């Protein structure tokens, strides 16, 4: 997968491309080429409306390409594959866009023939920094040309971001007009491709007059957007730019949505919410197994590097990593198999529909400022007072078993998600509480990860006795980390408890 960063400009047929003189950059003209591309989409253009595409382009070494939108304007993820049949997209690519198509058939929707005059912008060593493509595009209907248009594309390759701005300045001075980020095939398809996507995004901000319903809708849309955006990245199994993993982020989306539906129980029709939460639990379990395997591999490297007893034997580390890699692959195989089922596609359909319409109760019509503190107060009270199986946060003893610490963390997480959802309505006290709960959850998460790793190392020591000495050292160090988390917890909890004191006063 690569990231494609480009800018587009509309130009008239008479436009003359300027020389593009940029300091320390040498323009190199290339021979003109003619490119014929066929775009595939659903009958309702689900891909085009979502900012994605699936095409076959004649003459490319890898003729099949999927482009997926990102949060950054003008930047898309690009994945290309071989394929012998120009009429049948590779199965791997059709699944990459499944979160958007939801299994609907893909058929040709547009054929474009482009005459491209390219100018490469190179440094002194000849390395390409950017590409300027002067494209005359013919939209075909059979062999007939339905209409034509011309545009300039500037794509950044190895050059700095400011190079695009320098080129843009010269293009605009020559008469070009900034064309936004509309892909060629979307222009060719016309108004139908410009309709809103099926997946509606959350509002950036909510007004002070927001209803409780607005907060529910924003929370659901945000979680669904996270799930859908990371679906193809889970399939690709590539790390995210910040070092995180797609499995983790998709799992967060699933967990947050389940938690939000639980928190907003009085506001949402439970005949709709209960079965949806059950399906999310199914998906969350698969993601959780894959995520736990990822965490263990990371813990192995981190714990070995920080072992106070000295460097861990490299051969032992390699052997352990092989064992954990096999566990991860097994969990990932199960996850990917599930993500190719009708059950999963049906879940995607329900999630997408939820961004457009949620069956709400009459209570959701109340002002958010009036309804939401009470909704946050419920998970907060469970956290403070505890339940039948979970001690209250203040009563959590340093000597309590690992399972109690893990269960308290779950209560912290639920209270945090509730506070974060409610904070979108602008309540500063709830916002401060959400931030403090996030820090507390991270600290308890470190305890959970350390405890899980220690138990895993001891379990592996039984089945791999030749590695028992190394695994014993690793387990001891993890228990030391868990003990440290337990020692610092009371101070962290007192700080958070002060932030939530106003909720404890509510009945």
C-alpha cells in the first residue's frame, strides 16, 4: 500500500503548461502516453460516493488498483495488484472495498481514455520529487466519446510538501484553476456520483442547544466510521503511520459503540440495540484475540529490552517470537475468515444504516445538557460503588487478584466512553472527567497487559521447558511492572474521583 498525495487543477483546452522553474528542481518532460481505464462500482455508486475507486487500467504492470480515502484532503491509499481478466476484479481487492460495497455486485460504470503528457520534477541526482500530469480525458460510451475535459494533476513523490505549493503558484499564474480533489471518474459519472455517501460522518461539533439524540447520533457515527475506515487496513495487515495497528483501532470502534449503546440505553429502542450489541460482541471477540496476540509480541520485545538482569538470549527471543507470531497468525486467520462471511457483511449493512437512522426513544428529544449527566452518572456509580462481582474503585486492594483489576478497568473504560460521548455537548466538567478517566484506563491497561504477559510466559514455560529460564525472568519483570501499576493506582484514582465528585451528588 502506498499513499497518493496530489492536487488537481482545471484548465481550458488552450492552456499552455508553464516551464515550472523551482529552485534546485529540474523539469524532465516524458513521452506522451494514452491510458484507458475502466472503473467498477455498485449500481448505486457506493465507492464513488464514498471517495473510493476500483479500476482496471490497460498497460500498467499492475493493472488493478483500489484507492481509498483518508482524513487528509488530496491524500488516498493506493493498492495495486495483477490480474489477467480485465472484466473480473481480483477477489483480494473486492474484499478491500467490502466495508463500502457491503457485498453488492461490482460492474463497469465508466471507461476513460486519457492522453497524458507528463513532466517529472527531479533533483540534481535525477530522483523524482513530483510528477505533473497534463491530462486530456475522454469519457467513452462504447467506442463513442461522450464528452471530454482537461485537468492538471500534481502528485508528490519524494519531494517536500512545499514543492506542491511552489508548483501550484506557477500553475495558477498561468491560468489554471484549483479543481478541488474530485477524481476523474467521479467527474465522468456526473451528479449521481456526487450524492452523499451511505456512511454519514459525525458532526464536527455540537451546538449548546443539542438534543440528547444529537449526541447519540454523533457517537454512533464516530464509532462506525472508525470500524469501516480500518476494515481494509486490517485486511492489508500494515502498521498505521503512528505505529498503532488497524486491529487495535477497529476493536476500539467496536468496543466504543457497544459501550455507547449501553450508556444510551434509555434513549435508544432496545429491540434494535440489543441484537446489534450482540453482533458487535461477536466481532469484538475476534478482534480481541488478534489484538491480544499483537500485544504479547510487543511485550516480549519491550520486556526483554528492559530486563534489569541483563540482555535476554537472542536465540531464545527469536524462538519465543516465532511461537507468538504463530498465535497471531492463527487469530488473524480466524478474523479474516469471519470478515468474508455474510454475517459480517450484514453487520456492516446495519452499521451503515445506523449512521442514517437510529430508532430513538421519546427521552432522546430532551436537551443534551439535561439528559447526559444522568447517563454518565450511571456508569460512574458502578465504578465508584462496584457491583456484585467487581469491587468499587476506591475499595480495590493492592492484593486483589488480577481479574478484579481487569474488571475495574472495564468499568473505568465504560465510564470514560460515556463521558467522552457526553462531553461533545460542551459540558466542561464532563470533559475534564473524561480526560482523567482516559489516563486512569491507560494505567490500568498497563497492569492488565503486564499481568497477561506474565501469565503467558509462565504458561509457555511449561510447554517449552528449554526456554523456561528466560520465560521465568520475563514473567518476574512483568509482575514487577504490574506491582508498580498497583502502587500508583490509589493516587491516580483519588485525582479522578475529585473530577467526578459532581456526578456522585446526582440521584
